C-alpha cells in the first residue's frame, strides 16, 4: 500500500500533467471559437448577454426633493440623510415646491 506522501506526490504530478494538457488544447480551442464567431457574426451581447447597469453602471441623477434653507444644499431623499435634515422631526419644511 502506498504511503500518504507517495500518493500526494502522484497527485501533484497528475495535476501538472493535467495543466500541461489543458494549455496544449487551449490554443486550438480559442482559434476554433474565434473562427466560428467571425463566420456567424456573433456579437458579445449575443454571447454573454446584455450588461446590467448596477453599481458599476451609471444611473441618471435623481431630482432633489429637499433643500436646506440656510446653505441651499439639496438632498434627493435617497441614501443616508445629510446632517442638516437628519435631526429634523418634520421634513416637510425642507421640501422643494414643484
């Protein structure tokens, strides 16, 4: 029966062989894929889907809902409230008339 260290050495050797085989096949697979993409005119959107806007995407700015009468600073009502409105019990006096 093989010892733990012998089996571990065999596993590492197999992992190295598998990586060599993967790298050897990789170039031909990429070449084939590129040829098929060019032949059929496949776009990145078709292949990977549309990118979703989110944290990395840009969003349209939201119109301000509140204004500080002293400084003129505005706040949309989203996210953490600025200090000038956070302590107010009634935010109605800060509303911007539309």
